[in-house]
C-alpha cells in the first residue's frame, strides 16, 4: 500500500464480498458440525459441557463459529470463546455467543472484502500495522454494542412483565451499560482468518491457537506475551480497556501454509499433563480428518471431548480445526 492506500475501517462498507462468494457456516445449535470446502479446507468443530458443569446442571459457557468459502481460494474464519461463568458473570454464555458472532462478521464481512479487492498491493508490513491498529478497538466496540442490545431486550422483557395493566412501557430503557454490567457478559475470544496470502490470529484471554506443518511440527503463533494470564486469571472482553489486551499475529504465507489450524478453549489443554501431549492430540485430529474425512470425525468428536473433560479439567471444551484436505 502506498500513497493511495485505503483505510480498512472506511473501506469496509463499500466492499461487495460476502454476497458474491458462497460459503458454509457452523451450525449454531449443534454440538458438532463439519464441512469440506471446494477451496481445500475441511473444517470440524464441537463444543461440549464440562464434566463439572454437567454434575451441577450448569450450562456450557463456550461458543464457536466458523465460516468456509466455496470457491477456488482457500478462505476460512474460525472463532471460539469461553464465557467466565459464575454468579458475577451471569450473562457470560451470551457474551461468548455474541463474541464469536461479531468476530466472524468482522473478519469475513469487513477484513476479507478489503483484501480481496486487492487494495493492499504487496505491502504486508503496512497492512499488518493497520490491522493491529484498527482491529482491537473495532472488535471490542462491536461486542459492546451487541451486549447492549441484549441488555435492552432483557430490560424491555422485564418491563413488559412488570406492567400491571399488561402493556409495555412507551419508551424502552436504553441506559448504556456501565463496567459492572459489562462484567456480567465476560468472555475470552480466539479467532483466525485464513487466506492464501496470509493468516491473521487474534487472542484475548486464555485458550490455545495451534498450527501444524507438513513435517508434523506443531507451533503456536508468536503472540506478544500477556503477563495477566496467571493461574486461573485471564484478560477478558469485559475489561474497561479490553482492546489493549487483544493480541494479534499477522503471518504472511511465504512458502507452504500450515496444514492445519486449531483453536480451542482452555478446558482442552488443561486436561493434559503438558503441551507435548496436547500437541500430539492436535496432530491426531488432523490425521483423522485427513484419513476419515471431516464428517466422520465430527460425529465422534463430542464423545472424545466429553471423555477428555471427564478425565481432565472438568471444564467446558470447544474446538474448531481447519485441515488442508489437498495436502499431499
């Protein structure tokens, strides 16, 4: 991008993308789902309630979404979120669901169109700088507006119920959420945008992003260190300046792209003794998808994750993995 570069925040509204490209998306209410795209990616996802939560009859606080383009270009968006749970975060399940929804829309409907109309040229350094500057604040703002909508809907519902004459109030309560209200929706977020020329990885809070090479090496994106991730403490979308804790890694694809990308909430890795065991499971999942196909793995994945939670962390587990089905 040179003197005529376009600002990503301004350009997004005029982009014609995603209506022009057919795509498959995750099934919101399903425990697991899968897809095989013509572009070469196969995607498998599953979310299960943790063993501890099942015993206490609590809800799964995790959420996930993915988007897979149909066409010649290998394009995909992956998102997972982990609501904090507990009485002080009583709407965190909704917070997680809205986090993945907004992250998917941001990446698939705003960032990708800007890329696909070739506005970036080949100046990836400048593009990386703009993404790091623009995405964190915009992502957090979108989430806050979304939970504000939920709060207003909830207030309206309560107002309608409390009216003695059975009629709703003339004006809904649209008082902006304060920081204490936002805390009720607290959640982490992981997201990835996969394109032939680059990958973008986003992380706020705990959880794991893994990528695999054709040689069988599992690596993690070199995110900036987050000193706040200690023991059971995590950064969150509900923090006052949450955008400051959004970590981004931009990875140009110079030669071969990763053969798989996996996002998982922290209940998965916490169920294993160490990173080596967890990395091995990621490789096993990739190999199973390549060998048996996404649909077959998706049908078994919830049972595998439930067994992992039962024998490990006891926490909710959500995982989404994109595997390169054309890799030879």
